[in-house]
């Protein structure tokens, strides 16, 4: 059954949720997504807008060879706290 198979797919770093407890005992959720192009960032930012009423904190790593300025502009409506890193 195709639906059952799709529901069981695990695709690491694609909308992967990791729950953890901060030092102050507050529960937090980390969402890992490997979006690495404009189409992927468009989908990810649309998801964030639909799923979260408040803006999120973001750790964003992108290679200089990508269209990072466009990607950042697309994420601005969703993000209040930026942490930008340069991946290896």
C-alpha cells in the first residue's frame, strides 16, 4: 500500500523534529530541514507560516554559491532571531 509506505518514510534532515529540555526546564523543539535552494526554502517558509503563529529562531547555514540573499528575504517573515553559519 503506497500510503502506508509513504507514512513510514524517514528522511533525515527533512522536517525532522527533535524535542529537548533547556537548562531552565522549558521544552523546546528543534526542526531540522535540509532545504538548500529557493524552492526548498519556499516550502519550508510556507510551512513555518502555516504551522507557527509566532516567528521562530533560525540557525541558517548556506554556501556562498547559493542564492542566499533571496533565501534570507523569503525567511524574514518567519524569523525573529537569526543565527547564520557558514557550512564546511
